[in-house]
C-alpha cells in the first residue's frame, strides 16, 4: 500500500531555513508527481509546489518564488522541500501528497509541523 | 494565483442534502476538468472525496457527488450523516503544473 512518511517537527528562528523530507513506499517512486501543501494553524490548505520524481523538474506557486526548493533522491524514494528566509507566517503543518493519474491527491503524508519563532 | 472562493460555512440536518460551491476563473476551474474535493477532520490529513470534477474514489460513499458549470464547481452531499461534519476544500489545476485550493468550508451537521 502507498505510504508517505514525513520527517519530524521542526522549530526554527526567523531568517533560517527548514528542510522537510517525505519518504515514499508501496509504488514506483518515479511514476507519480509529488506535491507540497501547507496549512497554517486554524487556516485553509495552500498549494506550494510540485516535483516530478523522474526528471526532478519542479513548479511552485508564485508566492514562494525564490524561497522554496524541491528535490528528490531516487535511491531512497524520498522527496525534500526546503523553505528559506523563514518568517513567523510560515508556521504551519507541511504535507507531501502524491498525485493520482491526473491533478488530484489521493495519498497524503502525516504532516510535519514547522514552527518559526524567535 | 488567488484562492478559489468557497462559503465559509454550511449546515444541514441529518438526512438532508447540502451543496458547497467553489468559484474560480477561466484560468483554473473553468479552464480544466481537474477539480478535486477534500474532507478534513480536525488534526487529520485531508482525504480525497471527488476528483476530475465528478469522479469518486473507491470507498467514498455515493452520497458524495461533484459537478461543474462554467467557473464554479460544486460538491453535493446527500443523506447527511453526523460523520460528514468536517472542513471541505476544493482544488483546481491552474495551468503550468500549478494548483490552487479554495479557502475551505466548515460543514456542520445540526
């Protein structure tokens, strides 16, 4: 069965960077795009970006231009999302989610809480 | 991209039907048949309920249905049950491998 296991919670200071991992299993890693979605406390879901695990190409929401980097390691079936220049507004639960056959997300990781505080 | 527009809250009694709207533009909802809907209970990861506007994943009750007209998509839940009480989010493809979510709708079962 498809499983997405994310790294543990992080506490960072403003201006720092955070790197969240998402290890996939139960399917052919390179066959499906992976998305990143975040949710600030008490707020809605926000689409951040997408990576093609096969070739490594990425696309992201304009809002995160210059601050988000998505990478993958095919040897370990793991994708990474690094967010830099952190601000308090980046405090959120970050989810990885595997795409289906088209643009939808049937499988989600458990989430990684990132707290940005001085 | 701007978030898709959803009503903040809807409510209904057990057994009734409710509809949740999701309004975008011709660059997202209106331009592609790639609208999906997610149910989220507190403290949990979202769960896919509808994809490609009106397709239902296996295991999702047929009480849940989706549709689209122009720039507005809708999720309809018929025969409301207590366990349907949750937050619901729409999501649309917005071109160039990007997506956008709606602001979310809180469903209360009275």
